[in-house]
C-alpha cells in the first residue's frame, strides 16, 4: 500500500484553518481518496490538558512549559494517530502543526522549540492562510468562539508576524504555499486543492 501524506494548514486564530482542513477532507472523500481530519492540540490526554490551558481553565503561565506540553502532545499524537494513518495510505489533514508552537509560544529561542519537536513527522505540504489579525479577530467574535489565551489583538499581530518570518524562507524540506485567507471560503478551498494537486500528493 502506498504511504499516505501529511498536509498541514497553519494560520492565526480566525484564519480558517479548521474550516478549510475539514473541507479538504470532505472534498477528498468525495473523490474516493482516503483522508482524515486531525488537529493540534490533539484529542489525547495531553491535548485535553492543553485545551484547558488555552481556555484559561488551568493556571499555567510559563510559555516554555506550555511549549513542552505541546511537544509532548505532538509526539503522542504522531505515534498514536498520525503514523498509523499514514501507514494505511491515508491522506492526513492536520489543523496546525509544530509551526504553531514557533508562532504562539512567546520564545525568542526558536531553535529550542524546533529541537523539542525534532522527532515530529515532517509534513508533505504546508498551507499557510494569510489573514489580517483584525479581520481574523472579527471572525472569531462573530462565531462566538470561546475566549482563549492568545486572543488579544496585539498578541495575534505578534503571532502573525512570527508566522510570516517562519514561512518567508522555509527549509527545503518544508514546502509552503501561501494563500490569501481573505477570499471567499470556496475560493480558498479551491486554491488549497490546486496546491495539493500541484504537489502530486495522491
């Protein structure tokens, strides 16, 4: 059986990463291509703790500690869910990956964050949805989303800039496609599918 592929969709809160990841899975399933949606934090035990932290239900304040929890959740997620799916030949669509840790955890030492995530599976394609933080925040408010740890506009502006810095000159083994997330949902979805087809992932 052919090895599956890992596609990662990244962007700030309100960029549409979850929506587009699920739409891509639906599209692939209609084409009889085995695919699955997953997300980070994961649905595992460490991921559930992280969601409590993000929703301000657990008083963890140190960003380095949170980065370590994300790395631990990611390693568990990879071993428990991602690798078995890839070995079955499934196209795995993940809402976020370790690039989120680089962007969200307020650390100047990106080398350290990359180090603690070095055993994380490399994605076959990264889709970066670019959205202005003000627009993204307005979307979150309109969707009545639960308030989270990093929701402040100034924080999202910082995160957006870090994302830009990360993906401006990605490593050769980190194929990134930038997509304007301000476009209508259908157009964004079409651009994502076009990028996947161009990368010949199936």
